């Protein structure tokens, strides 16, 4: 039966041991490249969305300003109408700015969600961890102080027992 298999069992095991690290390395390189590619795609999508949000916000803002200017030019004769046009223009500007801010906020949320999905931390995550670390430092400091106080009390008690 050994004649059907020119390589012994030990030979097959040795060959497999040699090939496993190579396969692991190839898989690791490929998965890290896929991760980098996916991360770059998310980053580029975020930049594209931000650019589009800025463009759309600016277009909306410009069109609203133009409408306001048209209203203002029609009401040059009447002071009340002029004041109304200014008010409309200001409200239009405010609306455009609010819309742009909402678009930016939505974009930030989508980018953060994408980053969290692939396991990257956000500034908010780091800030939360910093807060937790500071709280832990305070607790450790208070426990150290409490430990010192207890040690002092124990020394007093043991010195009284000796006397």
C-alpha cells in the first residue's frame, strides 16, 4: 500500500507545516489590503458626500439669495416692502445656513457610523475613554490616600498595644 503513496505520512505532515505559514501570510496580507481598500473607499465616500453637501448648500443659498434680491429690487419704492425683502433675505440666508449645517451633521453621522462599523474609533470614543481614565485615576488616588490613613491608624494601634 505504501507503493501507492510515494510520500510517507510524516512527509505529508512536514510539507503541510511548511505551507501553513505561507498560507497564513498570504491571507493576512490580502485581508489587510482589503481592509485598507475598504477604509479608503469609506474615506473617499465621506469626502464626496461632504463636497456634494457643500455644493448643494451653496447652490441653495445662492438661489435663495437671488430670490431675496429679486424681491428687494421690486420693492425699492416702498420702505415697508424693502424691509420685508431684507427680512425675507435674512430668513432665507438663515434657512440656507441651517440646511447646510444639517447636511454636514448628517454627513458626519454617516461617516462616524461607517467608521464604527469597521471598528475604527472616533474622537467621541477617545474622549469617553479619557473621561473614564480620569475617573479611575481619581478613585485610585482616593484609595491610596485611604490606605495611607489606615496604615497610620494601624501603626498607632500597634504602638499602643506595645506600651
